C-alpha cells in the first residue's frame, strides 16, 4: 500500500493521489508505533550491497537501512508520493538515488542488484507476476528480495471479508488489493522462498492485518531463464 502506479489518471483521482500521499504517514502512524516499524527495522538490517527499494512511498524505510550499503536506490513511480519522499530525503541527508520507475519495468541490467526491498508494495502493482519476474531478472545469482507484505488471510472468514471489501478498499487505498496471495506469487515467479514468518499489521483494518515478512533469493539464471539452485 506504499505506492500505486497510475497512468493517465483523471483530475479527481489526481486530487485524491495528492491527498492520499499527504495523509499516508498520519494514517499509518499508530500502526508504525504498534509494531510495523520494528518489522521494518528487523527486515532491513539484512540489506547488503547495491540495494533497490521498489515503491518507496513516503520513505518510511529510510531510517532503517544499514550505513554500509554500496548504493541505495529508491524507486517511486507515483508523483505525489515521490514529492513527499524527496522532502524526507532532503531532511535525512542520506546519499541515495531516487528514480521514477514502476516495479514492472526496472531500469537495471540483468543480475546487477544485490538486494531488492518491497514493503507493502506487491499488493498495489497491476501485474505482480511481471514485477516479481523483473525483480528476479535484476538480482544477481544469490541476490535477495526482502519483503514485508500484507496478504490474503489463512482464516476463511477473514478471507471472505477481504473478497467482499476488495473493491471499496482498492478505490480508497489507490489500487491496494487486500486479498492478494503474495507468497504463492513469489514462489511462482523464479524466486526461492528462504524465510517467511507471519505477522500482524496492528492498528490497521482487519482486512489488511495479515502480514508475511521474509526473504527470497534469486535462482541461478541459465539461458535467460531462472532455475533453482536446490
């Protein structure tokens, strides 16, 4: 839910995009204090080398990156979110590179990135399979995807509510799909799920509370296709 890619949006949606970017940090403030900030910190301590974060939103991950990274690149395709992110970057004084790029089309050569970070992003992209294959493409062999995503609930009752409310929530949260089975998508798109733990997005509506947090690694590319090293 940290970003949403929009193309040719009407004026009304553009106005909501600006309002949503402005209200995003206050909206998730309680949830950050109730545990999500700790999830971010624990996850991002594992970043290494050349690190690319997709859908960086307003930059809530920024304080949690290690100082020893070779390079930190933040990709944010939403203009309203990117404006807020630029302000946070100026205040932080941290050396980063900010780019306008969607997760489905990353401007990096094959096998050139050590770490890709995705936090509350894969729920928003229109083509998550394309985005995940792009991630697998740009990662070096043995490179890692660090992810923190809200997902479809294992509870049949809550999953039914996610399905019922998917449409209204998507319109409110600018493209966020509250019922997306992201772990299954990661595995089906050329990445190996090494670590995954369940969590809860406390302080948020129940339909977006179920979380998965973990690490997936890139398979070894052969002839342009990813194959498992296992």
